[in-house]
C-alpha cells in the first residue's frame, strides 16, 4: 500500500511547489556598455542564471542600458542577477520604477 501512495504523494508535493513558484520581473540598469559586444556579453551572463528570461533590452545613454528580466523567484533573486552582470565586469543595479514610487507616495507608503 505504501508503494502506491509514494508516487501520489510525490506528485502532490511537486504540484504544490509549482503553484508556489512565481515569475518575478526585474529591471536592471547596467553600466559600462562601451561597444556592441558588451550587451551580448551581459545577456549571455544573465541567461546562465537558472530560470532567467530576458524580455527586453533598452539602450540608454552612451554606456548604459536596462534589461527587463523574468525569473522564478523560488529559484533565484535580484542579487544573483546583479552578481552575474558584475561577474563579467559591468556595473548593475536594480532600476528604480518612477511609476511605482509615485503609487507608493499617493498611498502614503
């Protein structure tokens, strides 16, 4: 009887874990992009982080750009994304979302 319940219990646990995992979206401001290859190098580093999907790249001023990235927040976090970018020699910070900041100010948060 236990052998019949074990696969069912495992399937239940896996489905619960899948439901709890959520896709998070983060914007990363990256500095030091001095040539066309730089954005490719950063994108390659980000894609090596488990569950990361690059949604968009917005070219900024001369050496700056912003990556819009989706990832599974149960597997990775923004710090891992920043570490991937800085690990290949570029600067990275979480982008500030002016609209979200305005919403917080309006709500009194």
